[in-house]
C-alpha cells in the first residue's frame, strides 16, 4: 500500500492520551507502533497508515475492544439525534394543529365575522412550512407574557358530558410557547413515520378551513356565558392565574386608553445635604436654589412657592451659579434606564427664569458622574470647569456656549472636592481634595499643574473647601479645622522658599474644632465659615479676625453648605437634610427638611389634606399637603417601613423592620398601642373599611389579624392567615370586611375568608367579582403588567378613590398614571421622572386632587397635582375662547370686560413683528442627541405627539396662570413659559405695563391682571407678561 493512502476500516477507533494541542480530528495513539495516526473527521473514522506498519489484521487485534466501545457510543448518539429530530418534527406538527385550533377558538368570539382571518391561517401554515413557531408571530397580536384561557378544558368538558372537541382548543397563549403533556409525549414516541404525521396534519388543517369560517360566527355573548374565564401572566416563568370578572363580556375587546388626567409636579419635600456640599444659593429673584433626587428646586420662602427644573435623568450631584446670577449649571451622575442602557453623566446649563435648557455638555466625556463644577469669573462666565468622578478625576475646561472642550487633563487618583476659577486671574484654576491643593495655569488648550507645598505646616487629610480674598489670595479650609492663606510670591525667592510666582502659605488660622466644611465670601468682603464637629458658623472680618459666631443645634446635623441671604441673613444646609435660614441675632428657622435614609412608608389621611411618611432613619413625619409644611415628627425606636390611617383619622398604625408596630395619635403623636408580630419586617398595614379590623402583613409569610375598638386605640389578636410561601407584599380588604386579597414575594395571589377563621379560599374564581374597597395589590385582574417585568419592577400601586386612574411606582425612577380599569398587558401610561432611585410608594390624597410619591435612596417626597385635560377648541371658535378668557379678567372697577365684536370699519391694532418688551427669547431647540431638555419627561410610546396648532384651554384660573399650562403639550412634559411669537395672528396693544391680547391665542407665561383702564377695541383679554 502506498505510504499515504487512506483506507476506511470496518469499525471506528478512538485514541487515548492524545495531546491537548493536537489538531481537531487528528490524534496520535500512544504506546503503538510508530507511524499510526487516527484521523477523526466526523462520526465515521478513517485510518492513515505509514509504510512501515504491519498488516491490517494485527492492528485490529490490538484495538478491537476500544473500537467496539466507540462504535456503540457513536451509534447510540446517532440514534438519539435521529429520535430527537423525529420528536421535533412531531412537535412542529402538533404545534401547527394547536395553532389551527387557536384560530378556530378566536374566530368563534368575533360576532358578525364573515371569514377566518387570513393572517391567522397563513401563520398556522407557515409554522409548518418554515419549521419554527418562535421566529414568526401573528402581526395582529402583541408579544406578551400573558395568556388568556377558559376553564372549559377537555377534562372539565368530559365531566359535564360534553364532547372533548368543544373544549380542547379553548386555551390560547400570546407568548408563543407550548408545553407538551405526557399524553403528547407518548404519541410522539409511538409515531412510526413523522413525515406521514406531518402530511396528515397539513391535510387536516386544509380540511377544516371551511369549518373554521362557519364557526367563526358564534355569538360572543354565548361564549362568555361560560364560567371560569381567566387570564394567565408569567413572572420569571411562573404562571399566575387571574379570573376575569363576570361583567367583562369579552376580554379580547377590552381596550385601555391613556387617562385624560395628567400629573404636574407641585411640591418637592426634602434637600440633599448628607453627602453634598456648596449646593445652596440665593438668586436675585428671592428664590433659594438647591437640589434633591433629579430635581433642582427654586424655592421662594416668602411666597411659599416652588419652581422645578426637571431636565436631569438621574441624581444631581453639584451646582454652580453663573456670575450673572441667572444662569445655572448642574451636573448629574451616570445611571441606567429601564432596558439596562447606561445614561451618560453630563452638565446642563439652564436659565433660572424661564427654566429652559441652554446647553447640555459632556455627553460621552465624563465617567461615572460630575463631582464639582464652576463658572469662570474673570471673563464673565464664558468658561466652565468640570471635575468628573473617574479614577483620574479629569479636569476639563469648556466654552459652554459653543459646547466645545478647550482643555483636558488628569488631576489625581485621590478624591477631588472642589474646583474654582480665580476671580481676577483668568489663567488660574484651583482644585483641592484629599491631602492636596493644585494650582493650574491654563493657557490655550493646555493645563500646567503646580502642587501646593505645606512645608512646615501639618498636611491635612482633606482640603475641604476654598475661597478667594479681595486681594487675590486663596483661602482653604481643611479637615483639621485650619484655614490657610495662600499668597503668590512676587519677589525673587529666598533659598528653600520656592520659585517666583508660586502660591505659598502665608498665614495659618485655627478656625473650628473639627473640619472646616464650607467657606462663603460675602458681598461686603467679610467671610462666613461653617464647621463640622463644633456646629458653628463664624463671621470673619476683612483681616480674618472672628467677629461673631452662632451654633447650629445638634438636631439639625453638621454644616454642609453656607450661602449669603437677604440683608444679614444667611442660609445653611446640613447633613441631616435641613435647610435653615437665620441671623446671628435671631437664630435659625427651618425652611426645608426631609428624611435622611431610605423611605418606604406612606399613608394618606382619610379626610384631611395630610399624609404620613416613615423611613429607615426612624423618623415618622406628618405633612400638610395644603401649605406644604410639617405638622409634627416623632422618632421611633425602630426603622419604619409601612403605615395606614384608621378610618376615623384619629390613629395611625406604623410597622417597623423588627416585627414591632406602633399606633400613634394622629393629633398629638402620642403612643396609643404597641404590639409585636414575629421578628421579621412588616411590609403592609391595612385597616378594614369600617375600622374594626387591622391586617398586618409580615416577611414571615403570615398575615396577622387584630380586632380594633375605641377608634383605633385598642387592639386584640383575632387570627392569622397561613398559606403564603413567601413574604407578604400587598393586601386589600373587601367592602364588607369579610375577605382579603394578598400578594406575596413569589407572585402568589391568595384570597382569605376572615369571618370563617381566616381560612384560605381554595376556589379563587369565587372572588373574581368582589369589588375591593382599595386596590394596592400589584398582581390582580385590574393590575399593571409591564412588558418583560420580573415581578419586582413594580413597588407599589394605588387606585384613585373615584376609580378613574391607577398610579404606579416602579424601580426605574418613574411614576406612571394608567386608566382604570387597566387589565391589558402593555397598557399605555403617562410616565413622570423626578426621582433618582426606585420609587417606593404612591398614594392619592383623600380628594384625589394630588398624588404623593416617595423615593428610596434619594429620600425625596414628591407631591403631584392631577390635572385633567380641557377639551380643545377648534381654531374657528376664537370668540368662545375670548369669552372664556374674559371670565377670568376683571377690570379695576370690578365689572367684567365687555365683549366687543370687531367690525370691518374698525382698524385693527398693529401686528407685532417681534416679542413685546419684557419677554425673553425662547432658547434654541436642542439637538436630537441631547437628553430631553427642560425637564421633558418620558412619555408613553402610545401617546400621540403634541400638535403645534392645539388651541389653548377654555379658561385659566389665577392660580394656574402662575405656571405653564398642561394643556398644550405631552402629558408627561414639564413645560416652560413661552413668549409672544412673531408669527401672524398675535396682535397686542400696549397699555402701560400690560399687553392686551386681541386674538384667540393665549400664552403660558401670563397672569390675568386687573385691567389698568378701559379696555381697547377688539379686546379678548388683558394680560401681564412676566419675565
């Protein structure tokens, strides 16, 4: 035989001990004759012989045992593969038959239908032809994890003597998944020829085509008369069955639309001071600007009003004021959206008057977040310096109006706490942080660093803050309570003193016990410093001698930020999230306060404009939603987690993390009762409708029942609901106080019969028609099922008292508003962003006028006002619109303005070609690559885009006119004041400081004033435009 001739053998031979690096399919057999290689290209093996090897028979004698074993293994594998292919083919055929039956079942529900949907028919056949059911989906159905089925299955039909054919196709699934039962497996195992079975199924499908068309005319009412209709939802692969109420005649025809109600952020409770610094300032408008969560708040403490900038998509971390005191820059951290995509950190520069976004800077440049930023001062704020939170803490200098990065450099791997431009030297930038002060010389596109040398002075652990004195010297405060004055050397240096022009320490001052946390340069040249450990604020004169001091009470925490206020006042932000306003003579007054740790508990008063919150900071707070103030607060021994008011409003029950729960007097905050149920966290407290029972849901999987008397002041154990296999998450009472519906952490929906010993109701279909008094259970027929939800994405759900809408709190910082009932998957909703962490709870106030939401890690409380969209008018109805405006316009004498119809002889007022005096020019529209500007929040994909020609509302109250209208844009947008346009149709007459609107257009930034004199011709409304 030739040396390299290849010849197949009768059996397959496998080699042992082949080296790992051998090429695939070619292995060297050890301890064998030289020259033997086993070539394994596939299931069948071949042998390659060298010329010097002995005969074929001798070689087979050596390897016969291994060859037989390998042959059996390969044959077994080939047989298994063939069986699997047969099973797959049979499954495809069976699936095609199921889809055909599904089409028949669906068509039977469509009354008046004249034939089968051709898409359905084509889909059933394509599943067979293409060999895959998961790659194609009917174009007329949405992909979802919800299936709809009826209890009229084969087994139940047999019990009632009905034919099996009538019920076998009643179950249908929208998720394009199918599970074969034992019977189906047996049939597939017994199938002798899969090709014949496939052909038989195809033939059967064609045979029943005409029958499907005729059966599609079955009455919908007759179909829904059967009992046991249910829907199935899958959470992490687990099916959850929910029975359809009897009043739903045809579930397939149920449609959920966007609710007409919308949410508008009215008030934000809280301030972020625990981990931030230098984030409180007073604007020329008299507003205090600060931030919490992803909201920048402008709070007028004299008028008790708030405005909100909502442009950010995650936590705001730092804030800087432009030298003109109008424009503001705020930086945010990186985040993750609902789909797991990263949200890039960036800086937003915006106008504090119009709340319009001017520029978005640094998208794709910053890492992790923006740590600190500052406007330049020597060049009137043309440039912006930014330090990010990357490992190298990159320093970047931007021409923010052009969105161009001018210079970039790495600072240090240590923490950087502040960056500031020198107020007189445009080429000097100073940064400070952990054990360092850097002086940067900025020239064109380059930055050169010079490190501050502490020399004979003790090097601090942290340089916390810096400021500039009137003579150009730099002042730093450090963690040792020391202030250092750094002066630039201007003479030739002495030996060992450093080079010329370098900043050196010229003076050391002991300022505070503990760290110097903040420095504030006052307008008159004096200085305010705030200390950490001693809680003191000290006033220093021009020579840095202490003049006065005042101590901040311990209950407010340590000092984080100090800012100059009106007159002798100053503003203080503390580590316990208090914002104080005070003077050295009069002390402090609390302006803003909130929780300091993760917030979960929320309850609304049954008939007052009050709501209560409790958090892991052990604080219980009762808030007045009318005047946005704190009624009282109490410190508990345990971390609060849940709460509920007694229907009388006299008592509130609060559950904690340790299994202990408290009953407090809602007026005096006195302790009324205290009980303990288990030793695990209590997740829900719920009083019955008449207040005679209290249900306590625990993480020990039990629901504890108490009888209640004396208006919630006396409690006694009544029973315990046992049956859940995981912790209780939500529960609701029936109106007659007899039944409870509960959800658990493993996605169970259970129902309980309370009068009969708190027994579990086995037949859950018996509870499908109960009209629950409240609806907070996330899982249920009237639930909200987001696409791809894993069961933990929804933290809380609440139905309004008027049963019009459902509010939902999710894990993606969003508050949703759905129409009620909401029983279809992927229902459209209005979505609102303000929180920067998971939204933990939502609750409607007693009148449904407001919704309150709580944030988890961001510790914020948001109060939203429900605004119902006013029906739009056709553009031709300008006269009706004018009359509606006149109803809100009152002349100085108190009589309403007369409605005058213009005549052709009368001359029309001149048409303005530019905005009137006192108005601002709208900012340029941002590019599509920028995040949503000006607080525009995410809207539902089902929400139609706003129309630029949408007419204004009929009326505008004096209160609503202070803020932009909700009627001219998307439901989830934060609107900004607009200005009179130069487009035709805007006709104005100037009357003193007022403008008279003479056509059917109405602007968002106007108030209805008292008319300053007789109304001119063509008058529709007299308005005052505010800057």
